[in-house]
């Protein structure tokens, strides 16, 4: 099934914050985690991921640093205190949206 670009974009922020709430990570690993957890239903590209990461950084929710591991230089991202609060807010908002969607998507018996 193809997920609309708009829905993918809307869900990217809470998904990224949730992944980073579990620990520091780099871009490719974040892409792999999204694919794994969604059973391949969400296939993000670097062109979609990095603008969101950079926006989260500008907003003060995420910090980054360059690290060399296994001979590879990668930029690692981690959530900070402000980002930890933001992920809780994102989760609460999405819970409300999902509950509301459920009431609209259920077949109605008139």
C-alpha cells in the first residue's frame, strides 16, 4: 500500500523524536528503524529525513555531533530535555488524532 506523502510528512516528527528518545542515532539507522518498525510500510528517503532532523535541531529539540565509529564518520543525533517534552506532547496529540480518526473510519450503522 502506498502511504500519501502528506501523511508520511505529518508523522515524521513524532516518529523521529520517539526513536531518538530511545538513544542517540544517525540518519541511515533512523531510516532503517522506521522501515523495520513499520514492517516496510514506511520507506523514507534521506531527502525526507534530514530536513526534519535539521528543523528539530533549529527548534532546540535535537542536538547533533560528528563521531567516527567503525572507521566511518557519521553525524549522530540525540534528543535533549526540550525534545523529551516535545515527544510527550507529540504522543498525546497523535493519541487524540488516532482516537478521532477511529470514530470516523468505523462503519456507521444508520
